[in-house]
C-alpha cells in the first residue's frame, strides 16, 4: 500500500505528460500503478511528492525513467519468431545475398533480446547484415549493450544456436548467459523516441516495431506506422507484435499471407 493521494487534475497532468512524451496512453485503471511508481521514484530521488512532481515536469530524462516504470519492457529471445523467421528466409533467398548487406531496424528493442534473436539467425546463415536497435528508455539500452541475460530468457533459443553464439556464466555470473562478441558487433544501440524523434536518412530492408503500439492510441499508431514506412526500402518488411494490428489505420503496407503480423512495403 502507498499513502500517495493523486487528485484528478494531478493524474490528468501526469497522463498528459506521459502521452506527449512517449505516445503511451494511460487509462484510469493505471491510477494505483502510477501511485506506487511515484512512491518508488520519490524514494529513489529522495524528494517529497510536490518536489517530485515539479522535478518530473522539468526533466525529460526523469519523464523517461518514469515512463519506464509504467510500461512493460518485457521481452525474451525468440519471442514471436514467426515473422522474424519469414524475414530471415526471404533474405536468404535474395538473389544478391552473397554481396548484399541487409539492414534492419528494431524500433522499441527493449533489453536487446529481439535484435540479438535476429542477429544469430542471420549469422547462422552466413549473411552479411547490420542491425540498428533503438528504444526510448536509457535503462533497457544499457542492459542491451551489456548483453548479459538470465538463463530463462533464452529458453526458446534452439540448442545449436545457444551453444554457438552464447557463453554460459560462472561464479558470480552463474545463471546468466552472455551474447558473444561476434554477434554483438552487428548490432548498434541508440536512444530513439518513436513519437518525437525523426528517423535518420537510412533505408532498411526490414523494420520491426513490436509490442509497443499496443500502448498507443489509433492516431499515434498511425503516425508511427507512416513514419516508419518512409524508412523501409520498396519490397521491405514491417513487423508488428502478434497482439497488434494495422486494421483501421490509414497506411500503405500490404499484408503477407500466412504471417498476420508482417507487412510488405
Ligand atoms: C514490451 S517492450 C517490446 C520489446 C520487443 N520489441 C519485443 O517485442 O519483445 C516495449 C518497449 O517499447 C519502448 N517504448 C515505449 N514507448 C516508446 C517510444 N515512444 N519510443 C520508443 N520506444 C518506446 C519501451 O521502453 C519498451 O522497451
């Protein structure tokens, strides 16, 4: 239990700030969660309630830390791999696969499980590739850059890939696994806010934006989808999460038969 009382106005102000900064739409059902997160951040920043609210209003980094606590960064290796497998197979059947470097952007990559999942599958096929992986949250990006995970996050990784591309920890790292350098070198991590940042002038063969639009409302999802459309080569892929849909959004992608969460430009 926490003793914080949030007035309707304070809740609406916070909701608005989170929405404007990240596109995340907090509904009233999140009130209790919000209160416990504020209490946690107050303890961590050693501030009173009023001090914390005004600090939050004047500090973008704190807003992002705060958003971090109200969203889920949940991810794991080989999550919803069907769309990734389809993209990897298509790359492997590409007529210029021997000379081409495939470029991929994992927007909202969380702790890195997703880009490394793609990297090991492409590497196993001997393809040449680079992955740009981005997220709004500084803390998930630092985990991704370290590349060290609890064993249970890798339980879906096929054995041969597990043995080839990861190192088991020992001593104080018992129970953890590290991604090998030869995989990590293909992936670069950077902070990117899907709402407020403009994509670099790069064209990708595939863009993944999975399990984040679920937090966005329709107009925001539509803007993000169209923003990412412009970063994909003609014929390139756009993957969303299995629980997400582009239905009812105005967009120019074509769907792929048999892989519902995968689209083609
Ligand atoms: C549930 S995780 C999804 C991770 C991965 N894509 C997957 O499917 O397993 C959602 C991620 O979206 C990020 N996120 C939320 N709002 C964002 C925004 N406006 N711009 C970029 N990333 C955002 C969160 O920080 C979080 O790491």
